[in-house]
C-alpha cells in the first residue's frame, strides 16, 4: 500500500464496475491490481469522467482514495460582453484543444459569463452546453423584462441593443 503510483494529474475513469475501472487503469499503464478493487469498494465508488488528482506521484492508498473523492477536471472560459462569436469560438477551441469550433447558436446569443467546461467534452457537448446555459439565461432575462418568453421578439431586441452598443463604442473612440 505504501508503494508509489505515478500517473498523470488528469485521468479518465470510465463509467462502469470496479473491475472495469481497474482494467481501464491497467490499460492506461497505472500500477493497480485486481485486489485494489476491494479497497476501492470500501473507500467508495470512483468518480467517472476526467478527474483532477492534483498530483502525479502518490502512495497507492492515496491514489485510490483520490479516485473516489477528486472533482471533475474543468477548463475555465470567460465570454466577455461585446466579444464577437468568431473570437469566442476561437478562444474556446484553443482552450479545449480543438482545431476549430462553430456552434449552431444564433449570432450574439452566447451569454457573456464564465463557464467551466469539463475536460474531454466533445465539440457537440460544448455547443449543447453553451446553448442550454445561454437559453436559460436569456429566458430568465426576457421574463423579467417582458413578462414572458418569445424568442423572435427577444432576439430582435438583443440584435438592436448589440448594434447600439457597437455604435456607442465607436463614438467613444
């Protein structure tokens, strides 16, 4: 149990049984044994997905414990108000390790905010997440302003306000 385990700081744990988890870790070159599944059983169920172990060298018991307690590995992405979609997608693609990214979200609809995206998200998952969060934020805002949600009406006002904002920036320069 005191033997050291060397691993990447960010590891992927597939969803499945403890046997499957152990086999997956062994396949990734991590020194775990079949008997370690019993230790994991008593420590708790390992997290699934990409997790951040916070270290690359630790004792085996530490490693097994961290498999059950570590949080998801996240990438922080901040969308600044007024930033164009082209630059937003370019920034997200770079941060997530994609060559490029283009989501089927209406122009200007991405809600300016700080997002924490799980390491290992696919392009589709990133787009779906951004769309879902933006839609919720815009619906809440529309209900506060108009009392109800109507995409066409809201989007028209969003575009008009964006144009006014751009003109004000130009006047300031």
